[in-house]
C-alpha cells in the first residue's frame, strides 16, 4: 500500500472523530491562538493545505474574504463541508487534491496555511515549495505542527505510528524553518508551546485498536515507574494517564 493510500485509509476512519467534541479537543483547544497568529484580514484569499475537515479553513473564513480547503481524503472533505453548510459559511470551497501537486496557478493566494501535515506527508519539502509557489510574493505562509524536541530521550514517532500507521516523522522547529527558507520564504515569527493531552481521548480519536492502545498505555506506565523513556513524557492528571506534545506555529513571507 502506498503512503497516500495509507493516509486515505486512516483518515477515512477518523473523519467522524474530528468533528466529535468529546474527542477533538486537540484540534479546537488552540485553534483561536493559531488564527490570531495567522492574522487573516478581510482582504485575504486563503488556502488551507491538507485541511482535513477544514477546521482551520472554517475558522479563517470568519475573518477572510475566501478560503480554499484542500485534502487528499474525500471523507474528511465531506465531513468538513457538511459542518460548513450547517454553519452557513459561504466563502469556503472544499477541494480534493495532493499537497505535493497543488492544482492552482502561481500566486493565487495571499495567506497559505497548513496544520498537522508536516509530520504526515512523505515529501514536506515539496509541499512547502508548492505552498510558496501558490502564495503571491509578499503573501504569508503559516505552518503549524507537532515538533520533535531536540535531545528528547525516546522515540515519540514510534508511539505515534503505533497509534496511527500513517504518521510519518516529526521535525524540529529549526528543521521546518530551514525547509521553509529553502522553499523560498523569509521567516517572520515562530512560537513553541507544550500541550498535555489525555491518552484515552488521543487513542479514541484515532480509533486505535484496543490491543495496540493497551500496549502504548503499558509503555507509558512503565516509563512513569522508572522504565525506558518513550519520548511521550507521560504524567498523571487526577489519576488519569496523560502525555505531552510540543507544538509550533511558524510564519513567513513568500519572496
Ligand atoms: C492530522 S490531519 C490534520 C487535518 C487538519 N489540517 C487539521 O489540523 O485539522 C492530516 C490531514 O492531512 C491530509 N494529508 C496527508 N497527506 C496529504 C497530501 N499529500 N495531500 C493532501 N492532504 C494530505 C490527510 O488526509 C489528513 O486529512
């Protein structure tokens, strides 16, 4: 199975959970923060690359002129379009396509964003080059993602892949910034922050098989008891098992 087929298979299964408020806290908790960071204006014509259900696209739509939301997985797009219809949004278009081959002419957009895609796609450098190409000179690019903490002991990508086999590899902030510069962007600002998440909700959102989830939980509990580091930085919150991710927002200008 190709990596793109694996992505379509996993996200076809996850489409419903992205819009389930009991399970999608990680996608909504810092959404306003990201939109404020992207700072859309009423004149902006935006693109959300690997949009999933278009959560970011729909949030931008309230403050921008128009948003195109592109993703590889038809079920994610259909779920997002249904939510946009229900919210009576009139300035969002959902389009199936590949982030590594964007079906737009150069300079089409003034604000190009992507969230939680860099760790997912097989060719992040190609995706960034495409994002820069379709952004007009002087326009803004925003990349938001999970990032790897330099020097962290353990292999969080291994745990992430057990949970969702379509997970690729997290980069460090410096690696993403460097790739954005190589793609033709001039860095403007970045922010990095820690996000603590309940393990059970994380596993339920991805619909991870129970036996695999139990294995992940056992490794995190073993780490808490002094065992091998998993890279997940587990903690107990009111007796419940949680873990820690590092997220980043990076913005740059297309030159
Ligand atoms: C973790 S989800 C994030 C969705 C959304 N960006 C958000 O933050 O709510 C990753 C998404 O990337 C999409 N994706 C992965 N590779 C892609 C590619 N090459 N082109 C377009 N979409 C892709 C998947 O279909 C999935 O919807």
